[in-house]
């Protein structure tokens, strides 16, 4: 108990400090100059790496803390690279940011074999792929086969990691592989590319289901197969919207139920024959329950959409009371009465009834809805676990709908969901029920900490954090603590993208809370005189020192080269048009589109160097192309006084690397309204860096 409390306290404190640092730099506070920020970022890396080394070699009973600080050092390097991009207005969320971050993180993970570093490397690899294909600050038009090969390459890369990995990272690689295959499928149907892929994708699913033996892989494959079937179905609905499509949806749901039952039996038989575990063990039961839930989710979605589609075709004005009655009499009652029937069929009927009821709940009398909810609550404790879980979800929706009749504040609707599931969690004895009820409770709770600033907001924040801390410190059940940890990390993401409270203020609050937690935890540990035994990850110390030194050198070189360009580059005034988003790590920025970004009568790909010439108003305009793919194009158009600027040509659009201008938090709108021109420094070799934007 005491060991868990100490480790939890240290991890909470460290996570609060890391979040505070990210929030602080993302706020883009103007109180520090450029070089001071760079020095702070390097000092931050030194603090974490140095702190980890000091703890590792002076207080050996704290090896777990030294390991965490080492991971924070790897994260701090990424924050420093992002900060360089923010300070010098490089591309927001550029894939280069994540690639530069990935390389040392990969080697650190390889040397130490520490799972958090492996997970960080896997995440950075996916972010590198994502922002290479989907850049956030500009658009790229790709050919059909270029898109196909790139996305397939991303999937194959993860498949290679899956093959060579012997750790739990294999599951992450498998999920990432399927995610990219699914992205390939979605891009194909939305942009009408590679029309053959859905057929290949379907055959791939069949092959995987046939050859896979491990239950976890079968379950993960089922998740993506379900998403594939649902997407394909809605694609046909959009194209045709006819009766035969909706009846086909009902037949497809029946086929999925039948095939799912066969697959479960086959997988359990293969698993038991391969001397893993018997079909009656705990893992087997969990697999069956999860697979039944997956099949129920897919088939109920198909049935509900088919029923709603048929109703839309057959009637012009359908009463919500009729739909609600159909949901109860046609689906809920048969599912509750048919106790000995096939579980998946029964769960599907129940899910369809609850979903149809949810769609029509807002249109029926509140007292009718209250009576129905009371009846479901009365049947709740006499039902099986699966029925109770589904009924709890339905009662959460109905309860929120009932509360909406008395208040427009959605936080109190969520409060009803929180209280209902909190009570069910308290009295439930089933491990799986408790996990679901706890997840629903925390989900409602975190959504209550939203953008509305009033006394309720403060109260909800305090209660949420206090409840979360209570679970993290004192809950013994590992799965329930895992749920709490998941919402703790989600809370940081939620607060980052929330605009009601400034990032700078959040950073200050998190830093103070983190320091306080670390102090209290250290005092508690000293009082208990605990000793922790954990194997050190610091093998090959010389290589680790070299990697850390290279990280510092990279940050220093990036800052030095940018400063040289700002100091010695020629100042060029350009006309622009901006918009305003928020970066993943770097804070608010204005996305810039330049008048010189469009090149007429050219449609090519590759590196380009353009000729810019100053007009009477002092604005530099595009004149011609000097070189294309390192070959002279119209070099004779260059005149004395002109400026050559490098870029990348994509069709008829040039990307110069100056399309992002980072601003202090909540000032993007003002910059967007007044910005008409950008002032850019251009070196003799044509490299450009954005210095400022202005209205004149």
C-alpha cells in the first residue's frame, strides 16, 4: 500500500511538471527573448537527464524515479525541438519535428529496453507518418498511386515492427498497421481513389480471421473489420438509399452474428489445442464477452440504421411515440423475455431497442420516459451482466434526456450520468461491470470540466481531481486504477485544448501542484523508510551520454542557424492571407497563405527556386522560376536587386516553410484581422525565415 502511494505520488508530480512545461512554452509568453527560451529548453533537458542520473547513482532505492526522469528528458528534447519551431516560426506540427524527436528516442529505447521509451518511439513514428501525409499548415495534392504506396508503406512498416517485436509493443504495432490500412480505405472512398482496395481489404480480413490463433489479435481484427463493414454499409446507403439496401443491412447483420459465433468457437478451439489456456479459463471468458460486445455493437448499428432508413422511406411524419413503442415492444421486451436465447441475438435486440429509444426520447413526454426508466431500473438487478451493462448505458442516456427538460446546462445532464453510474459502481460486485460504470462516471465527470467559467466549474474541477487522486492512491483493483490513469492523461489533453483558462495560468497551477505533490510524497516516503528494488535501465552509459550530447548539439545548431539567418538575411515584404488553429505542441499559430505561393502555367513536383522583385509599394512579387529540381528554368529573368527564395513545388503551389506564425495564446484572432503582410529574412542561398507579420 505504502509503496503504491509513493510511486503514484511521484508519477503524478512528475506528470504535472511535464504538463506545466508543455503548457508554458505553448502559451508563447513574450516575457523571454528568443535565446532565453532556447537556454531554458536546454536547461530543462539537463534538469531531467541530470536529475535522473543523480537519483540513479546517489539514491539507488529510487531507480524507478530515475527511469521516469530519463523518459521526461526524452520528452523534453521533443519539447525543445517544438519550441525552436515556435520561436522561429517553422511549420506547425511538421513531420520533421517528430522525425528529429524519433531518432534519438528510438536509440534510447533500443539501448535501455525500457517500455515507456518504446511506447514513445512508436507514438512518434505514427505522428511522423501522419504529419508527412497530412501536413497541418499546408496542403499537398498527391497522385493516386503515390497516396496508395505511401499509406501502404506506413502499414507495412508497422507490420515489420510486429514481426520483429517480442514485447507488448507488438500489439501497438498491430493496431497501427490496421489503422493505416483503414485510413487507406477511407481515403480511397472519400477521394474516389484505388477502387480495388475495399475488395482486397475484405479478403485480407478473411485471411486474418482464418489464420490468426491468438484471441487478442482476433479481437483487434474484429474491431477494424466491424468499422469496415459499417463504413461500407453507410457508403451504399449514401449512394442508393433504397429499400433493398436497408433489407441487405438486416441480412448482413444476421450474417455477422452467425459468422461471429463460428469464429468464436473456432478461435477457442485453436487456442486450447495450441496449449495456451483452456476454453473455460478466465481469459477465454473475457475474449468471448468482448467479442460478443463487438459483434453486438456492429450488428445493432446496422439494424438501427436499416430500421430508421425504412421508416424514412415508408413515412413522411413518424411519431416519436410510435418509434419509442416499437423500440420497447419490438426489441426490448423480446430481448428481456428471451432469457435462454442466443446471447448475441439477444444483446443485439436489446441494443437496437435502447438505441431507437434514445433517438426518440427527446420527443416523448418526460413522465413517460421517467416511467420507462423506473421499469428498466426495476429489472436491472435481476438481469445478466451483459444486460445490466447495456441497461446502465441506456439509463444514462435517458437520465440525461430527463434532466434536459428542466435545465439547458449540459453539465447537470452529465451530473445525472455521473451519479447514476457512481451508484451502480458502488453496489456492483462484478469486476467488468465496475470497470464499465467507472469509465462512464469518469467520462461524464471530465466532460463537466468544460469551457464555462463559473462557481460550478471550479467545484467540478476540484471534485474531479480529488476523486481521481482517491482512486489512484487508494484503489487496489489494477484495472480500475488503469481507468483512472487513462482519464488522468486525458485530462491533460482536454485542458490543453480548452480555451476558458489560459495555458499560462494552467502551467503555473500544474507546476505548483506538481512541486507540492513531490514534496509531500518525499516526506511520506522518508517517514515510512521504504526501499524499492528495480533493475537499472542504464546500460551502455557511454552511448547514452553520446545521444544526450547529440540532442543538445542539435538544439544548439538549430537555434544558431536560425539566428544567423535572422541577422544576415535580406528583409523581404510579402502579401499574405491567414487563418487561425492550435498546434499539437507549439500552441496557437496563424496559418499563412502567400500571394507568391501560386505559380501559373506550371504543374510539377520537387524543389524550386523563385525570383522575387520589389514593386513600387515595397512588396516583393513573384516574377518567374529560377530553377526547378536543381535545373535552371528561366534563370535569365533574374535581375540585380531581385531575391531568390527556395521552396517545394506541389502542382502549382509553392511551400516555402514560412506558412506558420506563432502567436501568444488567444491573440490569433487579432493577428488574423490585421495581418496583411509578412516580413521574411532570406539568406544568400535562398532559405527563408518568417520574422513578423504586420498590417502595413
